[in-house]
């Protein structure tokens, strides 16, 4: 079964930083684009960040709500994707899911076909 | 930015057909993906590229997309289909991956 495993969530004070990790051993990680999607308590899904595969340039994109504060990166040698979250706000409180896919091809993008179990980030004093 | 509108809730009796809509300006000109999320679980893709069904998803699930509305149809609904369903597209103009607000399917 294809699988992603997130880690790094927890309770953090406003203004502080946290780094999430996402790893797999079940597919050729370096061949795929990766994304982070979050879900605030009782709310819907919100895309957060995206990183292309190295073959497609490894470039990144961010939702307006996190641009300038969050950074997505990848270490293909370790099959890990990261989400560095700085200047955290209460409204960043959510379950953060790592997903595979979302690669863009002209006017359309692939689906997010594999999801991790999610890691909860709580921003509170 | 692009907006996808879903009804907050849909109720259906077991064995009947559930129709979940996803509205957006000329959404028929985009490709829509659908996700199912059960309580406490991660989302699972149930339909991609409007009409393609991943392996393991029952044939009872089908999709369509035309004009300003994309639709996920679940035939012969079962209790196990009860979940939240989200539609999703990629918006080229804003370079955002956009989700609809989600529809809670209740099997009554």
C-alpha cells in the first residue's frame, strides 16, 4: 500500500516556528510533485504549498495565506518533504496533510492521489 | 481567485442515488477531482479528471463536468458512503489548487 507519513506537529506559541516532515518508502519519491494541504478544526480543505519534482525544476508555489512565512522543500536522497512554518498565527491551527501529486500540465493539474494521515499543529499561547 | 461552490449537505436513502454538485464559472473548461473524507481520516480520491475512477472505487461512483457545474453521482448509496466530499481544480490564473467547501453526505 502506498503511504506517506507526516511528523513534527504539536503545540506552538504564536510567532514561533515549526517544521513538518513527510516521508515514504513505498514509491519513487523523487519522481513526483508533492504538496501540503491543511484542514482547520471543523473546516474544509485548504491547499498550502507545492513543490515540483527536480526533473520539472523543483519550483515551489504557495497559498496567499502562507506566502512569505512557509517554505516547502524536499530531500530526494532521503525521500522527505518538509514544510517550514515561521511566524505562526492562531489561524494556522489545523491538521496538515502531506500529499503526492498536483503536478501541473498546461491548463490542468494532477490529482492529489496519496495522502498521509495528517499531523496536528496547534498555535496557541 | 477562483471559487468552487458545493451544497453544505445532501441526504439520501440507502439504495437511492446521491448527486453532489460543484459550481464554478466555466468549471466545464477545467478538470475536476473529487475526494471523500470520513471522520478522523485523510481524504481519498474517488474521481479524477472529471470522470476517471481510481482502482478500488466502486463503479457506483461516476462523475461529469459541463458548463458551470461538475457533478459526482453515487448510485445505490450505501451506509459506508456517508462522508464529506470535496471537489478540487487547479486555477491557472492564480496558480492555486482550489477546493470546494465540501458536502456532507448523510445516508438516512
